[in-house]
């Protein structure tokens, strides 16, 4: 399985300034739109919103992992968003989310998906404070090398 650094790139690290959860999610989908193998960005956005309706992916401590499984996607797509002031996200601890990692997954690859989710979770727990302190996408990307 690919390391997190091979699933991400500096171009997929975005600085979010939007004021709502849905606007931030749309900005992250837009970040991935050029690399979605012909999938409609609006359909991807709707899939992310449908997943959020089930249960917020904001799991506390200012962190969220929005995700969706998509028909027609051949490989995983990952983007990282940084919101310096935080955005309300319906998180379990009711704190604003400041670091988000969006995962788009192909259907039928549950084992790979769980592996990536474990890596992303470990990365966020270990490095989220550092991510918030850094100023460039390249610096943040370098943090992913060991995950």
C-alpha cells in the first residue's frame, strides 16, 4: 500500500478560508477535481455530503476526515485542508475543525481503505499541531513522508 506521501502532493494541500463546513468540503472536492478520472465534481461533493449526514467525520481535537466511496474511481485520492481559525463541523467535541483530510476511495477496496484511514488518523494525531504551525504546502507535505 502506498504511503501517505504518495497519495498526497503539495498541490492537494489547500488553505481553507470558507466560513461553513459545506463550503470547505466543496473547496476540497474542487482541489481534487482535476484528478478524478472523469467523475463529476458535483456528484463527488454530494457523495461527501451524504456521508456527513450519516455521522459527522469531525472526530474531535479540531480534526476531520471527510470521505466517500465512489463507483468508477480506480485509485484513492487524498487532499489535506488547513483552516487557521477553524470551522464549525458538528464534531463530537463541538470544537471547530482546523485540519481536514479528504479521502475519495474506489468501491470494493475496503482493506486498502482501512489501511489508509489508519495512516491518516495516525498522521493527524501526531502532526496536526505542526501542520497548523507551518506556512507552506511543501512543508506540510514533507511531514507525510513517514506515514
